[in-house]
C-alpha cells in the first residue's frame, strides 16, 4: 500500500524548498538529483487504463523497476492505493511476476493472466524526472520521504511539464504528511495535485471528462460514539468535496461545481450540528464560506441560464428569452473560471491541509476538559435524536404560515429545512429504514419546492441587475421576471399542502 501526498509547485520555488531547514537535516541533503526515466505501457485500446491501473518500467541508472499501480483513492492530495513493485531484467514489463499478486477475478488480474496481453503491450508515454529525495524521521517517530521533482511527461502527441513535491509515508500516521506540507506552504505557494504522473500521461492521449459525484450514504454503527459519528460524517462530506475538485478545475461540467458546493454545504451543516461538543478550529467557518461563495457565484448564473429559464416555461417565449440566456451563460462561464481559480489557489490548499490535519489528529481534543471528553464519548444515537428533534422544532417555528411569509423569512425556513434534512440523512443508518424514508420524502418534497422558489428569488435579483452590463437584454429580462413572479404566485396552494404534510410527521425514532 502506497500513501503519498502530492503537491504542485512553481519551478522557481523548488530551490527554496531544496534549502529549507527541515530538508537540510536529511541524509539526502546536498546530494545531486537522480534521473528517473519511466516508460508506461498499455495495449492499443488502453485496457490497463480502463481497469484503472498503470504499468511502468522505471530506469534508475542500470537498474530497472517494474511497477503496477491500481486505482487511487485521492483525498486532500493524499493518494492511497495498492502498488506492486519489483526488479526486472529488461526495459519491458514481465507480467508473469504479477500473476500471483493480483486477484485473477479482477479486471486487471484477467488482463495480466491473458497470455495475449504481452504481445499487445507497447510504450505509450515516458516521464523524465530529476528527483531530489530526502528521507526524514520526525520527532514524533513518523518516517517520510520528501521528493522534489522537475521534468516532463512526453508522448507522441504532446508533452506536459512537471514541478512537484511528493511526500510519501514510510511509517507512522498520515497526519505527519499534512504537517510537513503546511510547513512547506509557509515558504512557497503550493497547490493540491489531483493527478498522478500516469494521469497526466493518459490526459495527453485521451480527453476524459470528470463525472460529477453525488454524496454517498453515511454508514454509522449502532455503538458509535458522538466523536465516531462526527469523524464518519465529516469524512463523508469531504469525500464529495474532493471528488468534484477536478471537475471544477477542468470546467467541463457545471454540475461538478454544484456537487462540490453541496459537499461544502453538508460539511458546514455537520460542523454546526456538532459545534457544542466538537468546536471547529479558528477560521474554519470563514474559509469554508469563502470557497462556497466562489463556487456559488458560478452556480447561481448556471441555474438561471439553465433550469430556471429552460424548465419553467419561460423558454417558450424564445425571441425574448434567447438573448437573456446567452448573456447569463457568458457570465456563468466567467464565474466558472473564477471558481476553478479558487480551487487551484494556495489559499484553498491551506484550507484542505488544515482540515485533513485536524481530522487526522482529532485536534478538537486539545484543551478539552474531562466533562467535554465524556460528552463526545456518549452514544451517537441519543445525540442524533436530540439534535434532529431540536432542528425540527426550529423549522416548525420558522415555517409558521410558510406560504404567506416574506421572501427573507421563507429563506430562513428553507435553510432550517435543509439542516433538518442533512441531519436526518447523516444519522439515517441508526434508525429503521422505513421511518427515515417517509420523513425524508416529505422533507425533500418541501425542500425542493422551497429551493425552486429561492432560485426564482435569486433569478429575479440577477435579472434585475443584468441590464447594467447587457443593456440590450433589458426587455427580455423584465419579461422573464414577470413570468417567474406569476409562477411563484401559482405555487401558493402547493406549498401550503407540502407544509401541512410535513408538520404532521414526527422525527425518526
């Protein structure tokens, strides 16, 4: 199992890291960099890549090392994956050496066991890296290897430069990787690297779009403590955030922006849920608000240009609406680029590293009293029941007369509904499935209607401001505002029915 934290750095900043005090104490300090030439192999149809594997032979002087890496679970730049490495005698792979180590019933295993595969293998790209490596033993006893890499990935159809930092855990806890990375970030701007060298090589060969990733159900155990539940829920939220980062940065699919934003919203809701027993570190909420706002600016215009104008019937009046839609799409594209820049920033990198370190070290325990430690060791089930009940009470209070209250009050009720839903979904595995299903179905229907109404309110604000930058769409924007207002008015009875249905329900138990 390989555990590596990968970060990108500007070429001109490599020298600063090379001479930082932490690396100066390493046995590798002062030595010349090694040249690593790695040739990646695959079949003409890229069958290894389709199995989410990479196969290479690396030349280090006269030595040849064959490596097969399987699909990586990357979180906060940390690649956690199975790696099979062995010495070979030639510059081409020897698949026989892998057959006893890879399960034969897996896609990759079947490919390796197929005698015909050897004849189909061919070199597809090469990485040429000058590497300075620094073994470290930290005061905590954790053992790392820090590698500073400069070079390129080269294929017949193109080349990609590389300047990177790799922190590999040789022994100890992953938290040490994040601590060292933050120390480096104090010296030079670093960026989370979401792509391995193999990913970069395949990226030259094929154009792959990142698929938006939705939240997965949280699985808690009946005997989990409050702290156990918090760790599981926070990591579940972060899984969704991290899984959508590449999609946001690539800009291929605006849905990645939406799903990353949902992940951040779920995380903030979880932090609020546990705030009285597990306080967040200083500045965390401010930074989460910042990145959520950067994504939100893109998402609001995407929704207006897409679902709001497309699916509400306004699009039937194409002559008036088409110029409005085009203006909204231009703004959305610009804001998507801004969102990508935020996710690629050193500021976001620091946030991700700090969060990962805090979770791995359970940083909330520092300075806790015995009473506070006792509170987080209690049953998650009782905690969940109390929290969901309190959140429902707040929703019922804020939603009183829901169909008749003003937009601001209805927005507060919508936020309360969202928090109830997230809390219920976080703890759903602790309760009978049927009880949760009925409750969530009613809550989801209510929340969807409130969400649509909120989109209409946001759309009205955006459409009102749009003519300032695009005067030619003034009449179309005014028409769309009027049309949306009529749809909101027509929703009055539906909202009353949904609210009445939800008020009758008790929280799951």
